[in-house]
C-alpha cells in the first residue's frame, strides 16, 4: 500500500526546501524527490515537448531546456495546464511505485512534493512545510534566479500563499534565519519523528 508512512515535504518557491531535504537526509530520513522524478520524466518525453511547444525548448537533442520552458508556461496558463495534465499522472505513478517500496520498511519517510496542497493528488495525512516569510522568499528568489521583481512575484503567486501552507501543515520547519538555525530546526523535526515512531525494521 502506497503512502501509508509518507510525510509530504513541501513549501514555496525559494523557501529552502531542497536544502531542508538534504539536511533531513543527512539526519537519516529517507526522501523521495518529486522534482528529480519530474525532471527525468520531462526529458524522457522531450519529443512530446517539441511537438506541443516547439523544438526551441530542446537542447542537446533530447534534454528539455527547463528555464526556457518555465518562462513560457508561467506566462501562458493554457500551456501550463497542458504540460501539467500530461506530466502529473506520470509523475504520480512513479512516486507511488517508490512509495510502495518505502512503505515495506514500516517507518516514516518524506516525499518532496512542491505542489502538495495545490494539487491534492496524494492521500498523505501528515505534512511538513518549509516556511519563509513572503518578503524574504521574494528576495531569495530574485537573488538566486536573477529575475525581475515582477517575474519573481508571478512565479511565487502561481503557488498557494506560504502562510496558508504553514497553517495547513502538521509540522513547520522555519527557514527565516541562517543555516545554523535551519540545521537546528531540521534536527528537532527528526527528533520529533523518532519520538513518535519506533526504530525502523531493517
């Protein structure tokens, strides 16, 4: 049975979810990364992307140019929906397959799902949100990606507001300070999971 022991790891653009996933992995939690799966499936279907959006979105013969495609779909809601309708069922099937393997260990593991609350595609009871206030989220995104404030806000506002995600979460990992603070937050979360569940059966 898939998703029985899963905890959804989510947040917003530039809230630091990838860093948190790495820190939680270093602290012994197992993680399924939906983004990694999505990137693989996108490249596997590069011919579909070329057919529906144009060959200019394909680099090196078979790799999808994700930044270029991202600019198009975030500016075109119909294109965004077309891409998501094509990709999401394939991504979900791949995640479900990995989830079934993890569930056999009968111990919590994380599934890194950026749009967990937006799509409601996964029957996962518990979630942990990586939280950063929106002003800091915008600042970090602009610095990381080099986008204008207008483009950055468009990307951020394409997702559910981070305050709403925080309110819906089972647990919150606060990433509004420095790396040392974030490491402590992650360690406390891992300690919480260890207290709630017995040691995994290996």
